[in-house]
C-alpha cells in the first residue's frame, strides 16, 4: 500500500484526553487506555478507525458498556456515539519478543519505547497520526526502581509511578522507560527563573559517562534561550541511555531516549568525534522541544518541517560552540558523501516526499541534511534579522499546532513580503542541481554566467529552475579581495551577473561557505585552484579548492596512470607545515577524498570505476606524500601532540586531528614505530584508536588489536569500535572474509543495531573491499540483511542503501548486485520496509 500527500484528510474526532495504565511484565504487559473522543461537527470523514498492530485485545468499552470492535492486522473500527464519549480498552503485548525495537521493547532488562514514526500503534489502539494531539496522563505499575514517562511526575510509591504531560502532543512523542537505572542529575534555571531538574539515566556502571552530556544539555538550553528566545517548559527533563536502538536518539516530550553511543562519553572510551557528535545530538533532541514538539507535523510527508529545521539549529549550535568553518566543511563532506548519492540514484526523493509505503524509509539524508540546507539558503536569502523575525512569528502563530511546509513558507512570506513560490521547488523537486559557470572579462567589466540543470529523478523527468543563492567573492592575483562576499540570486536556467570597475581580471571564489547544495562544474586550471587553496579568504572555498585538486590528481592516476601530481603535493606540503594555519583546517586539507567519491567522479566522466585501482591510487598517493614530507614528519608529529589531561574542546580536537593525519603518514615510513609507541602510552580513546588504526592499516597491529580487545571487551561501545576498525582497515581482498569471520565472533549479535552496523556498515564503507570483483562483499551483506530482516526490518531497510550506487559500476558488478538484491526481494515474509527499499533500488 502506498500513501500519498495529496490524500490527506483530517481525523474526524478530537482527542480531549488520554489516560494510560501500564502493568509491566516482560512477556505479557497489559496496557489499559481511557481516551475521550469528541466528534468534529464539520468532519468530512467520521469513520472511527484506531491504529493497532500486534496487540491482543482483551476488552473494549464505550462509555462503560462493552463493545465488540472489528479488528484487523492494522487496527480496529467500531460504531461510536455522535457525541463526546469515553473509549476504554485493555490490550496485552510482549515487549521481550519485540526485536524490531519499535513500540515497547526490552533492552538489557529495561523497558523502553520508540514510537516515532508509527510505533505507538504497537502499544495500544489509537489514532496514531501526528495531527492528533492530546494531553496524556500515565500510570506505570512495575517492580523496577525507576518508572518514567513524559511530562511532570505526579505521584509515586511502591511499585508505581504517575506522570502528567500538560502539553498536547501526538502519540509519536509518547515514551515510557522502566528499569533499575541510576541517574546523574543537575539543575538549571531558565531565563524567566523557572527551576528545572535535569537527569541522565543509565545502567549502573555508566554513571561516570554522563558529565559531558549534561554539560551539553545545559549549553543547549541556554543557547536556545539566547538565540531563538525559546525556554524549556516542564519541571523535569529526562534523558535515558539504551543500548539497543535503531537510530541516534528520540525527542519524546520531557523524556529523550538515546542510543547509548550518542550520549555516554568518557575520555578513555570515546573519541573526539564521539564527543562532538554527542554534543550535537543532545542539542538536536533538546531543540526538538520547540521545533517538533510544541510545533509538530501535520503528517509524515512534512517530516522535514521538524527535522530540516532542527538539524539546521543544531548545526548553528555546533558552529557557535566550536569552529564555524570547520563545522561547515564537515557538513559539506557529509552531504556529498551521503545525500548526493541518494539524490542522484534510485532512492532520490524530494525534501518533502509525496508518496511512501513505509515512512521509516524516509528518515533520510535528503529529509534531514538537505532539509537543513534549504533552511540555510532561506536564511541567506532573507538575511539574519528577517530570519529570526520570521521564526518569532512561526512560534507565535503555530504553537500547539501540527503544521505543513506551506505554513512554514507563509510565515516567511508574511514577515518579509517575499514571494517564495520558486523557492518552494527545493521542497518538491528531487535531484542535485548542476551549476556550470563561465567567465568573461573586458574593459574592467567582469561577467559570470551560470547555467543550472537538474538531472531527472524517479518519477520526476523534468525540473524547473531553482532559486539558488550563490555567494561569490572576487580576488585579485596578489591575493587581496576586490569584491567581498556577495549573494547572487539565480532564478533563471541561465543567468549572468556583472561586476564593473575592476582594474584587472579577478579570480572568482564561487559558492562560498557552500551557499547551496549544488554541484559546481567549472573548468578551472590547476594554478587557479592552487591559488585559491593558498589565498581564498573564505575558509570553505579554500578547503574546497584543495579538495578539487586532490580529486583531479586521483582521477588522473586512475584514468591515465599518471603519477601523483607534483604541484598538488608541494601545495599540501606547504600547508601542513604552515603553523599560522588552524590545525583543524590543516587536518581537513590533508584528509583524502573518499574512494567512493572518486568512483562517483569517474562514473560522471563516463568511466566505469575500478574499486581496486582507486584504492591503489589512494595508497600510492599517501605513500608519495609521506615520502615528500618525510623530513618534516617527526617534527610535525611532536609539534602537534596535545599536552595535559584530555579535553574534548575544539582546539585540542583540531590539534589531535592533525596529529592523527601526521601519524598515518609517519606510519608509512617509520615501520609503525611511532604508532606502536603512541598506542602503548595512550591515555584516551582518540589517540589509542588512531594508533591502532594506523597499525592495522599497515598490517602491523595484531598484537595491539589483541591488547585492545583484552582491555575493552567489557565495554560494548568500545567493542563496536574494535569490530568496525578490523573491517575498515582490512586490505580490500581480505575485507569480506574478515567481516564474515567477525559475524561468527562470540561478541557479535544481530539484535544490537550498533554491533551489526559496526561490522556490516564498516564493510559497505570499505569501498574496494565491499566491491570485490568476486561478489563476496555483496553476498555477505545480502546474507546478513536477509537474516536481520526477520528480527529488525528498520535497520535492515536502512542498510540496503549500501547498494544504492550500484549503477556506477561495470556490468559484471551490476549483475552480481542485481542478483543479490533479487535474492533479498524474493525472501519469504520479507518486511514492508526492506521490500520497499530493495524494489526502489532495483527499479531505477
Ligand atoms: N526524530 C528522531 C530524531 O531526529 C529520529 C527518530 C526516528 N526514528 C525512526 N524509527 N524513524 O532525532
Ligand atoms: Zn530530529
């Protein structure tokens, strides 16, 4: 069954209030509901349908009188009064048998829930749609020490707890947690003087890993007050860490539930990137309290309304807490690595999709990350002051409502007077625009001519021109900026912009700060790129010039058997040794483009990418760079060591990132000596895991790998790193066998998504390993996905995306992938989630 945006019809009833009672038992939990429905006088559709899946209905009553509803696999219908009535039901569910991790399930002996998008219907019968908002009261009966739900605590005693959430919410924001947990608590006073209790709940033993998350939470709360004027609105804010979780985290009202990997942190067990990610995800979930919870989505087609905006807000937060240019570069890398392949392949869909079979398949890089880019473009077009004025209006006008993208854009139109009709294409038309640029200079007049085209995507053969904000600056050949950053508004398919009164031909810096999620296509000389790498005043474009040089050097090696480009090697060597440059920036310039990115670039040039050749080129390049820099590496390594106790701040993180890059080069020339020593002396996970990765890549790390295992086998999150590192660093021809062997390891388990992803996700990211010509990588992934689908459809479907780029490769590989995808699709009892994904990937 396919659902369509155009078919939206409101529910025929208001839900005045909801009372739920949970009698917890691992295999037979009883859920009692008491729900007050009020028919809407003007409703077009008055059918009383409640969603419900995998529930055993024990009893149902209306206004106290027993009724016998008509029950199907997906819900129930019943004759109801045409005036306010009370619906009561009792159902039984089995949390222990719930391996899908959706609804109420058990993880390590604790009860927890995941209801977004449509998991509440696995808890009780309910109109499980985001436009039905109501006030919930919850009573939990159970022997667990800690019994939590949304909102404020009302009462608690031996074996029970009661909660009341005064803010109307859709069912997807419902949450319940019960377990023998311990808390790390703190307090915070809001801007208006309200005292809030903050808790992070964890399993005993993890208490020591909560400090950083708590600080991140307090910073997020303060930041949202200062930047968006948004205060917290309950007496308590609870966060719970659970080990088995399909996604990163969930913004349930007043009770955020986190994948433990996205909240627990300690210097000994977490890397710098873990710390940065945890800070960002805590902020993201907290920010949802306003953008998602107080103002929610009318239907799931509007998912980007809350996700795009909240990702944009968490990126602003990270930019403020750390380095804005570094965050922007990281986000561009991520967008190009995850969203561009989606937008240019069989799974392409608009930021606001118009049809789906399984909504869980649309929690994508397009909805989230491109959705955030669209907000960023809007802000750039209207300006900062107008943006915040529009946001104030949005919160004023829509607080307590379930909204659409139309509502969102209307707020901007009303507050700025701008017509956003064309801008809306960003929400409705899929695909990444290509932007071609030509330049002309004559008598002091410089003209930039742009042409935009967006290739067809599934179901959308033709695209209209988009409104593209192109941030441009002009430099003179001596490196001074002659025209500072200006935002050009491109609205036509082809359009020219003129700069007058220039004394000489300038060097353009185009798409500064990555001002639009497009692919810039410009034939530029190596000299000009090297000039920008050395002199651009825009940090993003400075980095991107280096990235373009890196890519063309690599492509020339693979295509034409060229040797590593000398000029680029020299430019890199200069940059790495330039101590006036931010270490974080130098680390980013040194980071090679991914092999998958090179594969895509080759495919775009009409060449079938050979994954082994791409990998060899990467190795040769790194080896040559190491030799070029060999005299400086020991000094650089020593100079970038961070002294003193570990701190996860931006400055130390940047320095360690550079140090890691240097170590990986040094390991290529010193036989692994420095890395072995660093492993030996490491007092934090960043340094320890970097050293291990360098050694394993050099096939010299077996002893250290065993030592690492011995040291950390009790820690699930560190073990995930160990599993992932083994696969990520395996030589391509060995990678499938290494991954296969690890799936038989005693600590491997299918029921923990983090562990499954550690092995199979790492395999699909070992580009040349996954794409081994004998198909062994594909076969292993398909075998594992078929087995996982029976337990956990959501994670299975998500991991099918590893196959989305298959049309890039040669016929032989395409045949192998096609037959694996067909084998998955033919599996008896395949989930709707996986079936939809595999079908879409195969069809294109
Ligand atoms: N709303 C959550 C977030 O953005 C994601 C949860 C989605 N879960 C799912 N099963 N689709 O943080
Ligand atoms: Zn979110």
